[in-house]
C-alpha cells in the first residue's frame, strides 16, 4: 500500500480519513508527502531473475540495477549464459554492461562465459567502474579474453571499483586484471 503512495499521491488523499486536521488542503498535501517519503525510504530494489541462459535478460537486469540507486540482486538459475559479442566498449570490449551500481549476482551454480566458438571476438566479461560494487556468489566465469594494444588487458574482468567473490570461480581466462 505504501508503495502506491509514491506513484499516486492523489489516491492517498482519498484514502486518508477527513479529520479536522486534514481538512486543510495544505496539511493534507504535507501528510501525503510525508507518506511518500516514508514509502520511498522503505522501498527495496525489485529482484531480477534470469533463467535458461537468457543473456538479454542478464544485460537488461544489470542495466536496470545500475540505474536505480538501490542494492540489487540478480538471481540466476544454474544455467550457462554464453556471451557471443561485446555489449560495452567503455574500457575495451566488455561482454556485459559496465558495473556502476551495487549488484549481487546470485549464481546458483550458473556459468557466465565468452563463447569458445571459432570467430568469437575477444572481450572481457566484466568491468567494475569506480562507483561499482559487484558481488559474485556461487558462479563460474570463464573464457574471458582481452589482449589489445590500446586497452588494459584483462581476461575475466577489470576492477577499479569494489569486487567481492565469496563463492565464485574463474576458469580459462587470459590476463585477469584486478586493481
């Protein structure tokens, strides 16, 4: 109910009982604003769920999580997410959007990998920017590769933000770089 106050304060004014204190339109609007502030402070980021190796879902979830200013969890389902092209090029070719928000990827045994098919271009999987905070839990990342004369090398990821890996692993990457 409180969440609806953020998006529809006019509805909240209808729901508030008409007491002598609230008969003033100004007082009513102040009370509605207070409810809206309370609701926004209680709001939690919506959980993101990506399944069946749906890379487009993973890219969209990271993009949304970067932009909402909340602590976000992206839940994977234990499948393999195979990247075939770079999504971002802010720090050389990167398979997923640059991490600029506060994101936990709960892998449930999933794998995020760069395709090993012939002709797949080189790219790293993750770039964590200075404002980014990424936690990888129960996840395997593999086949990242970036060896380019104009960019800092980094196979699986390049981190200049905060990276936490309590239960994840990186396999078959070339020149993994963490600062």
